[in-house]
C-alpha cells in the first residue's frame, strides 16, 4: 500500500483516491460545537426553544394526551408533594454496632473500677 501525505498527515489511499482526508477549504457546519461543548450547546438550544416546547405540550395535553399531561406535571414539579420526603435511613453497620458495644463495655469497666476504688478508699478510711 502506498502511503500518501494529505494536509500534513500520512493517510492510506482509499478507493476514491482521497485517502479519507477532508478538503482543506471545507469547514464544519455553521454553529456546530466542539465535542467537549456539546452538552452546553444542547442545553442552550433547549433553553431557547423551551417556551415553544411547553406551548406544544400544553396544546397536546388539552387535546387529551395523557403522556403530554404527565410530562408537563413532571416538568412543572406538580407530581411532587409539598412536604419534603423523609430520607430512609439505613440501619447501623456491623462495625458501628461493634464500636458501640466496645464503648459500652469500656464505660461499664470504668464504672466498675471506679466503684472498686471507692470501696477500697472507704475500707481504708475505716
């Protein structure tokens, strides 16, 4: 295979002879974002078109479309209750339970040793 240099790069020559390289004078579509900016570009375009989108959804919901009505309630936040939902708390982990048991034991031992020390002091004072 003969390698050909196009636009400063080595390319394999394809069936059409151009090697798959783009012509230098040809540019990307107008307004097309770079790949790393696609999400930002898409969000901006959706934000611009949102009033029209919502109007169309409302029109379809008024005609009786349940799917459009449901999407509007989700979009507007009407499906959520006004009261904040309580977070479900997980039970304590095994490690946490063991640490609590260890703390209780050490407190119990400390209390027993303090009681013994007090008994010894009282016995010595007699």
